[in-house]
């Protein structure tokens, strides 16, 4: 039942914007909890990379006196990767197109993360 609820939230998130290409709920250890990834995308790699970036982002925020990490945003030639905390034990990772409207995506991801936190 929990898996169905998480999948439903991710499906709704992916449907809110044509700019969102993929999404996943990942434990802070890098284990995939739920995902809506394109065929051929390696879940284990997405989980591991998300965990590594969260660890580095958290350490950076702490060392530079910025407080507790909320989000990590990566901009690359072929799009964005956004990671947002979903409670203390999980993160929502979203991949978006290069011309994505980030303000709307931030809002949608925050809502999804809040719903996921309640389930987990």
C-alpha cells in the first residue's frame, strides 16, 4: 500500500509539468524507495548519485554556516537535477528539461516531498 501511494505521488508529480522527465524517492543511504524513471535509466546509479550529492551538499551547508540542507540543484547542458528532502530519511530527486520553469517545479516538488514525508 505504501509503495502504491508513493508511486501515485510520483506519477502526479511527473504529470504536473511536461518539463519533468523523471522522479524518484530515495533513502538518504541511496536506496531506491519508489521511482518513475525512463526505461534504461539505472535506479541504482540514480540512488547512489543522489546520496553522494546530498552528503556533499549537507557537509557544504554545514561547513559554510548555512544551516540544514533543504535542496540541491544541478544545472547541466541537458537539464536539471533537483533533490529536495522528504523528511529526515528520504529525498525526492527530479530530472527536468533544460528550459524548465524551475519556480513551478520547486513548488510542485515541495508539495510532493511534504506528502511523501507523511507517508514515510
